[in-house]
């Protein structure tokens, strides 16, 4: 066997790069979205072991909705891509091009076993540029074909060395073959077919048997005339090792998929249901009659194939060996996609012809060289040029989902999936009006396509046409197999079609009067498939909204029984625990979520918030670490920085608190909570003049911010001696809220400051009427009246504007509960937990539904079921402690005011 030279390697590599370099500008399209963008197994936070527990799309193999495509080595290469470039599509396409070049070189090595040096190179060159390979090379998920082919060819090349020059068995290459077969199978299922190719090579090439010789040997053995020849025994021994190894791989594979076949519907592959293997949706009409002319074409093809195989098996010459190996490469790798042994989700697909095309090119080039030497070079030159140009142009179709599916519609307009997928592409561009037209056309092409009607419903929902959306979902629901009361639901349907119940329920539960109806839909989905995890998740959110906390907790616990590795489920359970006033259990469940996904943003934020609100200083360092991790994940979310600032305030780290608050305000202009607490920080740090511009900004964005006005009035009166400005602040408060006791009382203090005692008296009387139980107001009124009496007795004017004596201190406002605004009901520490709000008033916790991945070309609605969950309404230990401290401070200030009011 002639080896492959470096010049040939460079020639093949250059040709591959020349044909496929424009694929580097393509994005993630078609199945790439589910396999790459939506697949959590690519993320470094996902344990490596998950690659061996989940299918190709990241779905646990135990779930019925799993595709059962077990390709962990392929997913591992995706994960390596993600490690180096995350979701930069160019690196994924580049690796595919490199792998295709490797396949071409290995194919050249295989061709050298059966063809001369020149014709084998031509076969490899044609393989490198053939347009049928575009899907396998330019589509990122085609990497499964590329990797499987590399190991398949390597396994075959290793096996060809298992017979020594003296025809004895060499076991090392056989052992290597078994390992490479296992690797090929872990890249894609068809890799196991190389065992059949090795068996054909062993019998008809290595041992040189022909069909007559085998039949004659078998006849002699059966007649007892002679025993098995030594060569036959050797062959049998090697084949037994291969077959046993293959059976072990098959057994392991069956165990992995838990003895379940994937669920495919007639929309995925109607021919599989009707026992016809070459039709997919409406692309190729079914063969429904013996009189169909296509039956004649099929008969002619298989007759020709059978005669070619029969001729090759009868003779020992080299051409027969070449043809029989070419036929084995054509037929055997295609068998897994043929529907002969089990249904698959497709029949006609370019990528499944990647390996079979090797056999076709092998026999084609042999025929060219043998029969058409004079014209073959011209034909080969034309083929190479036209194939290369067509491949290069075909790559542009894979630039985006829109270009891919619109190019397909130019060829075929009878496939509802294509109309659906163009609609999905437009939907991803938020072009819902145009997307709707394509989805509606899909329902016309295939009226019973459940997924198409679901897509119509989702698009109407995005267009805020709830009535039309509900009608579309009801049509999709009516197409589902119906449940018979009293009987177990046993019909196997595509799991993503069950999402029609989820989507319809999510739509109608926006109406508070239809919550029970929505719950009924969730329960119906669960009754149809008890392991439908998403139904439990969505129902848990609804029950939380209905304040049925125990039932919500049970729904999430049931979902966790189905999938304990889902960080979102642990997070949602923690939200329920918070509502049930069980913060310790909530924190444990948040920690479970973070163990599974250390960078789970919502779990980081809300667990840190829970630690912060606990009032336990021992939790603050960890809370600070989690907030820091959160802002690494969400650097543009002002709420993370705000809460870091509040933690720093709690720890009396004023410089850090100021820095974080400034960062939050810089990201979100007019951030109400951050502005007020920064002003409060300055006030408490004796930097009242710095607080004033911050309060001015706060009041510019929020002119009705009462506590901001109170704080500003206090600073103006006590530090700038601006009684007029303070009076304006307090009067604004009373115009907005005439019953505001604190604003009213502080205005009374301003009147006293102005020495207008009668007005101060009337003001305090009005304040006492508003708050008859406030003893400090009663005492202040008594003090003012006593002072008025004393001044009257001394003959002084009660409205005198004389200044106080030097020993008197200026009165100060009551600051009861000032910092409480940062922790209580009005000025919550947290804003929206995902950073969507504009300075929310309290901490908002959210539920995060799981991402349905792996829906594929006929994907159903992405569930829009996340619901905002309110924070716990009860006071935490920290809050109670803070309130008591503030009350003590307030009493101290009251005593100070009383001394001022009673002084002469």
C-alpha cells in the first residue's frame, strides 16, 4: 500500500479550505440551535459526567422526550469549542473544516488499498469537494458524521493489518479496531457499521473467498467429508471476536437508552409509520400503489445492485474485491437510516450520505480508469470544478436560518417544516407579522400539523392577539389523541406536542378568573404523561400565584424526582420556601441550585439577598461574594451593585458603599433606592452638603419621593439654616399626602423655628388629630402652649421673629425610621431580580422555567411562563433589630427637641 505523501495531504487540505472557507462566516442554524445554543452540557459549569447521561441535545436519556442520540464524544468536542471561544460560531465551523480534511486524507489511505495511486487521489479529491457533504461540514451538528467517519476509517485501516504475512492472526490491530469502533459509535450510531465492513473485507479480500467457495466449503462440512480448513477457522475466530464486541456495544447502547426508542411522529417521518423508507413530510409523495412508476425504478436499481454484488462475490480478481468493498461502504453505513430495523426521524438527508458516498466514489473512479481512460480526465476535471463551485455557493445557504430555509423552499414548497422553519427564523428577528404568514401557510400545507398550529398561537400571542392565539392552541389541542375517561393514556405522541397544554394554560392564566382552568390544563398534561417535567414546573408557578404554597412545593418536588440535576427546579423550590416563611430551607435549596450551576444568576442574587436580610453578620462575606459573582455575570444590572452597597452600609464600610451606589446610579439614571440610600449615607457620615445634590437628582426623577423630601428638609433646616427651603419641602409633602404625620410634625417645628407659636400650636393640634396615639406630639403641643403662656406673661409678642438665645440649640427633625426606607416596604434593597426594572421598590424574586431544548425543526413554543414572585412580607430578625435601634435614636432626638422647646 502506497503511503500518503505530504504533497497529497497539502493538496487535499488546500482544496477543502478553498471550498469551505466561506462557511466560517455562517452562524448556528437548524439543529445547531438545540445542539449548541440551548445545550447546557457545553457549559463549563455542567459536570462532565452529564455528557454520558444525556443525549446529543442535552436531554437526560431517561426522559421520553429524549432523542436517544447518544454521542458524548461529539458533544465533548462542542464543549472544547465553548471552552476556547464560547458561542463564536466561526471556531465551530473551522474545526468542522479541519475534521473534513482529516476524513479526506484517511479516505485516500483506504482508496490506496483498492485503487492505483492516481485514481485513489482523484476519488479523494472528488470526496473533498462533493456538494452532498455541505450539510455534514457546514452544519455544525454534522460534526457527528465527521468524527464518526474518522474513527470508522481508522478502525477499518487498523483491521486490515490484523493478518500477518504468513496469514496468522495479529491481535493488537483487532483490539485497536474494537476500541476505534466504540469511539466511532460514541460519535454517531452508524459508526458500529464498520464491523460489517471489516467482516466483508476479512472474508472476500483478506482470505480471498468467493461465494461458490464458501458454499462448497459449507456443503463439505455438512456432509462430513472434511473439517473446517485452517483458513476458515482463522476467519471464524476473528469474526467471532468482532461480532461479540459488536453485541456488547449494542447491549450497552440499549441500556443507555433504557430500552426505549425515541418518539417520532408521522410529521417527522410518515414513511416510517407506513413502512415506506424514502419520504419525509410532503417532500416526496408516498408510494401508495403498485402501479406507481417509481416502483419500476426501484426494481431496476435493486436488480442492478444485486447483479453487481453477485458478480463481485463469484470471482477473486481485484476488480471484484474493489467493487464488493465499495458496495459494503455504500450499503452498510446507510442501514441505520433506512427504517429497516427501527424508525428514525428522517429518511432523505444529505448528511447520512457522507460515508456511503465513499463507496460510490470508489466504484465510480474504478470504472472511469478501467473503461473511460481517454475521456475520464476531462470528465474528472469538469466534475472537480463544478462540484467545488457548487459546494462553495451552497455554503452561503447555511449563513443563517432564514437563508437556509428560504433556499429549501425554492426547491420544495410541499414541506410544512420548511414553512415553519422560515417562520421561526423571522420570529427570531422579532418580525412576527411575516412569521405568522409562513406559519399559516404551514397549516395549509399540512392541516393536521400540531406544531404549526402551536406556532400560529405563539405568534398571535407575541402580536398581543390573545383571542386568536387561544383559538390556534385549541385547534392544535383538538388534533392531539384524545384521552378516554377511565382508561390509561397510552398513545405515544411527540413530547413537544404536549406543550400545547402548557402554552394554552400560560396564555389563559393571565386572566385571574381563569386560573383554575389553567390548572386543569396542567393536570391534563400530567395525566397524559406523568413524567412530563415541564408541566410540574409550570403548574408549580401557577399554584404559587394562587397562593397554594403546599401544592406548589409538591409540584416542584415531583419535578425534582424526575430531574434532580436541574438547577432551575431547586431555585423555584427555594422561592416557594420563601413564600412559606422558611428562609433556612430556601437557602439550602438555593445552595443546591448553585452546586449544580455555580453561576446561576437568579440563585446567586436571591440567596445573597436572603443572607443579607437575615441580619446575621456571619453570612455577609458569602453574600458579598455571591453579589460580586452576580455582577460578573450581569455587569450592566444596577441592582447587583446597589445590593453590594447596602451590604457595605450594614458593615459600616462607607467608602465601599459609596462606590457601589455610584456604580448603580451610573448604570441606571434615576435609580430611586440607590439615590436615596446614597444621600442617607452622606447624611449619616456628616457629609450633608454632599447629600443635597444627590437628593436634588432623586427628586428630579421622583418628585413625589416623600422621605427624600423629609431628608432634604432636615438638611436645609439644620445645616444650611434655610428655613424657607425646609418649609417648602414639608409643604410639598403635605400637598401630596395631607395625612403624613412626620411631614406635618416637621412643618410644625419649622413654625416654631420661625417663632410663630400660634401657628405652631395649631399645626401640632392638627398633627395630634391625625395621630392621637403619638405621645411625643402631645408633649410637644404642651411644651409650645407652656412657652406661649410664659411669653404672654412676660409681655413678649408671640409672633416675634427674635432669634433664640445663644444657649438654645436649633430644633432638629424627628428621624424615626429614616434608614428603614432602605429595608422596608417603600425602598426595597433589591430591585428586580433580573435587572429589568427601573429601581424597583422591593426585592423581586423570580421563577425560572427550564429551556426546552432539542425541539428540532418542528419546535413548539418556547414556554413564556416565568412569573414574578413577591418577597416575604414578614419582618426579618435584622429588620426588627434595625427598627428598634431607630426607635431608640428617634426617642433621643425627641428628648433633644423637648429640651429646645422647653428652654427660655
